[in-house]
């Protein structure tokens, strides 16, 4: 039996606030997607819409970014990006990169190097994946971007992952 969550449901589908409530109840890891702009400047944003897609024939992951995002424009232009998965100490960086602050890269430690899809955030990440874009698809107000993983760098693998759910940050519980 299906029970609607609210009475202001649109004629077809689910009301946006009901969908947000649904997704708020699904805790997920927190990452920062980074890329280099055409002029070489770094850009990035906090992202929790992250998914493993395939192991073979090529390890592939998915990130979903809002249409109109400068980060999305940069990674589509570059054809590459990095996904920095944050550890328990990365909350302030997650909030900074979600804020839109234009000077965010001046306020965090980052590095670049040969083969990097985007800047790495070694002080705040437990692992970073460098990716080449294999395809992207518009879905509503977002782009689903598929990245073929070309390298994985363990930054601080012993640190617990940062999670986001119910509109708050948390840490993976000690086992």
C-alpha cells in the first residue's frame, strides 16, 4: 500500500519537499568533485550524489552535478575530474565547498600533478579517484556524469569516512 506523505502532491509524481525528505533519510558519503578550469585555476564543489557504476570492463563511477554549476562546466570542458572522498575531519571543508566561496582553494591544502583529473585535497580526504569522463546525460536540473577511474590515491585510509544524512554530517561508527 502506498501512502502519500503530504496533501499538496502534484497531479503526477511526488512533491519536491517529499522527495527531499526521502533522500534526507538516505545517508551517503561526502565527496568534493574538483576540476581545472580552462585557464588552469582549480574549481570544485561538495557532492553527495555519488555512485559506483561498474567494475568491468573499466571501473566507473557517477557524480550528479547541478546544471549551471561552474564546476560542471569546468569538468565537461576538461574531460576529467577528481573525486575526493572526505574523512571524519573534512566537515569544515565540505561546508566551505558547499558555500560557493570563490576563495575556497586559498583556504585548504590541495595539490596537482601529472595524471590528476582535478585537484587533490590530501588533508581532508581518505581517498581520491581521478577520472576521465566517459559520458554524461542531462536528467532534470542535473547532469549525470560518468567517470572512468584512471587512478586511486589513498590519502588517509585509516580515517573514518564522513557521511551526510538527515541534513547533518556524521562519522562512520567505530566497529
